[in-house]
C-alpha cells in the first residue's frame, strides 16, 4: 500500500466564495492521484475559491515539509472535498464490522477504503482487505470506522447503494483471476464469483486445488484483476516463439514455445521463472489478452501456409451435395491466382486417372494434424468421418464397442456406422492455425 507523499506548496488562494464550506469547517479531502484513490485525508478549510471552484485547506496530519510543524496547505477542486462523517458508530458502540462490510481503516494518518474480513477477534484486531492492492492488514478495532458516502448532501451507507450497473460479473460466473508478482501478471487462476461486493469488488472462490490437495482460499479482488474465461478453441499447431499459456498446478501460466516435438508435445518456457518443461498440447493454449472488453491476439506468431508443389492439402467445394466435405489432394503447381491439384481418391471422367482441378485459395487448407486417439472416441466427440471419398464433420452419437461408432450428421439429420480407422478428431483451419475445442482438463 502506498504511503502518502509530501506535496508541493500550492499557489496563493483566490478570493473567498460565499457558498459551500466556510473557513474553519472540518472536511475530508479525497485525492484523484493514482495510488491514493479511496483515501480520505482530514483537513480544515482555510478559504473557498470561486474560479475554478476549489478550496484551500490545511491538512491535520500532513506537514509542509520534512521536519516542519506547519500543516501542509493545498488548493483542491471542490469535487474532492466533503464534510467529515458523523462520529464513529462502531466499534465505539462495541459492535465489530460485519464480514465483507465496507470500512475505512486508519493508516499513515489517512482513512483508506477497504473490506472487513470479519469482526474483531479476541485480541481486538480487525483484518481488512484492500482489493485494489490485494493486501490484507490487521488494525486495532479503534482504527476502523464504517464507510459512508456523501451523496447529494447526505450520508449513505454502501448497503443502501446499488452495485454499479457496469459490474460485468454476477454470482456463479466462471472467471480467471490474475496472479501477480512485482505488479505483473504471471498467471491466470480459474475461479467462480461467490459474491459481488460494493464498489467493483468481488469475493472469488478458486476452482483448482493446490498440488498438495488442499483447496485454495477465497479472496476479495477488484474487477481490474479479473477477466472472463478466454475462448474455448485451442491451437494444435503451435510454432516456436508462440506466446502461450500453460496449465501448471493451479492456473494458466504465461510463457513461450521454444521447441516442437512429435506426438503434439512442445517445450514451454515460463515467463516468470525462465524454466523449460515439455508439455502435451491439451495443456497449452494461445495467449489472449482482455482489452477494453474484447479478446485480442496481437502478438501471435501466425503460421502461414505455403501451398508449394508436392504439399498434401485438402479441398472443399461449393457444389451442391459436397458442401462441408474435405477431399485429400496434392498440389501440382500454381496457376495464376489458383492452384492445380490432384485428388487422392476422386477420379477423372474415365474413372482411371486421378482427377486434377484448378482451385481457388479459399478452398484449400493444409492436411490436418494426426491427433492421437487415446482409449477410443467418446460420446459427443466432434469428428470427421471418411465417407464417399471425403471427410465429413459429425458427432459421435453412440459408442458401439469393438472400435465401432455411430456418427450423427447435423445437416442431413442422419446417423451412420463407422469403424475407428474411418474417424479422426475434427479440427478447423482458422487464422493460419489448426484449432479444435479444448478438451476438458482433469482437475
């Protein structure tokens, strides 16, 4: 938590105004300065100034300079000045603050806005969380007061104030919470919103256990430390230098791919520890950043497909009855803006030679990766089924046993039976990458 710093002396005050606070009125000043928002400094009005509307104040506890006993005098905008709240009602009355109540805590001669984590214990101490910095500090009960807001000329408690309508998260929302080291994000931890707390704060419960099997504790955080769960699609064909997130222990850690191995395995280098570890594709995902309410992928090392002679590809068609299917082929050469390809299974009109055809780039994609199938396909797996010389997308609707499956095709609302060797996991070629729905992590 930042300690208030000395400020420069203000210029001479302007002529006194007739309305508002009067000289000698006790007030509190709420600075706009970053790091001091939510802090209240006790002061006394020296003079009011009409243009611009402001007040010259002497602070109770801040001094003019180090070693001086003169109070710091400063001119502040009128919007940053409020009356001092009424006398303390708790804990002077013997009632400790309720759990998760908004309170002001006296620290470094100023009142800091926080959230009480419970009533006073046997030692008379009260734990207070500061969601902006995610610090928890214990205070003497006498140094805690209920937080009040000065609204339209009257004092209001947070209980009577609605949660801001801009709050994007509600109870039960699946989110990710930033893990910070030296004020930098090093990982994102899966969590769920347990409670919304006044002034853009959330009580979150983490959904992944620690490595020793004990559950992670709850935490109160400001919404600036939270983001929605990122897109569910996961890249399959990572490249060296890709910025990714790897699931390790309790969350998704930021890092980079430094090497590519067979069987969809990659070397991941952690951004915070510089350690390298080999990981399976299912535990990796492309790094997305949540910026201004949108997911961005600005720094990705996008793979560019090069359809050169001899490259194995797959071809789609706009022809009626063939839409949605992909046919295996080999690139022969480029022909202007098109590519001449030879199909693996489709035959020419004489039914003897392979069919060759000039196709546009939008109908070509690389051959998809061969994803190992461990313990067979499962119910509702999205697959491609090889039928009628091409690969058609469907969903496993029934596992028959003996490595045979029923596959449902949505466009035709039909089911067909296939052997294991006639199926593969479905992938989409998007933005220069092979993508598929992320398999559920075993947590």
